[in-house]
């Protein structure tokens, strides 16, 4: 399953780091962060609960960019 989320991030470098953190999160098959459109596309592993996975992604991203926001 793939979903797109609106994000708020301050710089392209942080967006790239958030993308890497999202990809490493359990339950995520792939993730792409587009700084220009402020969107994160996430492909979830089969059987993963998107809400639970996105909570883990959000916590991982907050370690990189403490004031980032992800609408999920």
C-alpha cells in the first residue's frame, strides 16, 4: 500500500535525512520525500498498519528535524 503525506520541513538536506530515516523504519518498504512539494510518499510492507508505522516514522523524523510536521 502506498500513501502520500503532507510534511513541513525547513531545508532540502533535512528532507533527505528524513527520507533515509523513513526508509529504515520497520514497516516501510520505500519512502520518498520531495522538499519542493513538501510531500512524503510511503510504501508500506504487506500487513503493516500505516498509522502505527507513521507514528514510528514521525518519531524518527523528529530526531532529525525537531519542528517537522507530518499530517497522518
